[in-house]
C-alpha cells in the first residue's frame, strides 16, 4: 500500500512553485508517482462505489514530469523517436501482446491480457485486463479503460491533463466501442454499453434515449448496457434550421447476450443495419 500523504504534499508544493523541481526530494517524488502509474498501483481516477474520484494531484505529477525530463533519442528497432518520454518495453513480463506499430508511453498501465494492435496509449492512461486496443485506436493521456473492453479500429479516446480538476474519459468494464467512434471531454461510458460506429460523444453532446414512449436526455455519460448509434436533431440558428449531431440510445444490451458479442450482433438485435 502506497502512503500518498507525503507524495501529494510534495507534488502540490512543486505545482505552486516550479523552482522546487530542482530539489531531489521533489523530482524523485514525481518520478515515484509516474513509476507507480506505470505499474497500475496509482491511478488518475478510480471507482468509488458507483461514481469515480479524480486524483487531481496525480495529474499534476504527470504534468510536472515533462519539465524534469530531457529530450533524448529513443531507439526501438527499427523505429527511432525523439521525445522526453520513454516507451514501455517489458510487455512479455506484463503478459501483454503488442503488434509491431503499437506503442505505449511509460507511465501508462496495461494489465495482463491486453492486446494492442498498431495503436497508441498515452501517459497516465489505464487499460484493464483482457482489453483489445484495435488498429489505429488511441487512448489519450489519463483515460481510464476497464476490463474486457473492445476499442475498435480508429477509436479515439480523448486525453485530459488540464484543467487538472477535469475528469478523464472513462470506459467501464465490458464496453464495446465501434469503429471510428470518438469519446472526449471526460465522458463516462458505463459498463456493458455498446457504441456504434462513428458515434461522437463530447461533454455537450445530447445523448437521447429514444427506446421508450418519451425521449430521455443525458449529457456526459452513457448509462450501462445502452446500445448507442449516431443521430441528429434539428436546431434553430439565426440563419435557419440545421441538423446537429447527437447520439441515440436505441435499446439495451440483452442480459442473455455474451459480453464479448460483436457490435454487429448487438445492433442486429435492435434491427439496425450493419
């Protein structure tokens, strides 16, 4: 168990006075935080009951890690990079499958059984056990991804470092995210939800449940087991009426459906063309 009291104090002091980064105890504290983010022993956000708590001081440590690092040439044959951040390398020990072309920054956590096709995971992110990060998918800084999630090809999960109090993108356990879907600005997708291809979710996106007699509107989160597809609604502007993107909840994932079900199967259950 990590005692965070002293760590948090040192990070907060360095956040208020960057000159303190010149002193050993402060930069070692920041390096310690990143080291344990990399191991999954610290997290930027963590579930507390049915909600999530953001450890903003850990986000501060991530931001402060950049100025204490120097640019260097990083060789990962046959690739060469020039950056301040190391890349993860101990995939065999972690039990993670990484296809050539994939990369994850040091300070991100990949649990056992994660599969990374040519894709990218940024510092501070957390990817749970058994999750697939498919081709050209990106997991942004500090994004939190649960167990047995499928991020399909080209999915973009936004990163957030500042403002430090902002919640990261959260994808809970057993979620399926369709190709080219985008989730940004701290949106939370609750467990076992299914997002169709090209769904775009931002903090201001209307998420409308149209499965009942009357529409129910959400913002900032997708309820558990929801099946979501792209949609639009009419909005009046000074220049006229135009269609604005939204997301439509068209039903619930069936209890009988295997949690590993494909997106196609989930959408066919609701008579949506795939």
